């Protein structure tokens, strides 16, 4: 049995595949100690506004992190790290078409 696709069918399949892809924005920055301004090695977690965790990333040796998130959707970044107060910061939706969004995150040590 031989299956052939018409040009119209091929374009439809390509369009359907593209429609299922979500446009993304790279959110990046540094995680730093509010007092010393030094890098904090932590895990940055991405949550939607309903409280569902979607992704996470580790901070590198320079305190830098990067995540790819859907555009046009509000989000939260959260960090829970030993010795620091829990960190939660909400962001408005980043418009589609924006390629990068910088967000430096300052953690407050306990006792500060």
C-alpha cells in the first residue's frame, strides 16, 4: 500500500505542528545574597499562577540561571535554599516576540 500526500495536506500538517508549539522567552539572571552580593548556589523553580511547578534549573558557579518559559503567561520564580528566607516573585506575562527577559533574584539570609 502506498500513501501519498498532496501539497495541501503537507501544508496542513506543518501548520498543525507549528500551532502546537508554544512560543517561548528565555528568562535569565543571577541569584545573589542580598547582604554580600555573592552568588548563591540554589535551584530556581518556575510556577504558573495556579501554583503548578513547570520547570526548574540549577544556578551555575557564577550564580547565573536560565529557563525557557511560555510567553504571554504570568509566572512565578521560587527559591527555597538553606540559610535564606523563602523567595517567591511574581511576574506579569512577557509578550510574545520578546526573546529574553532578565530577572536578578536577591535572597535574604535568615537574621537579616
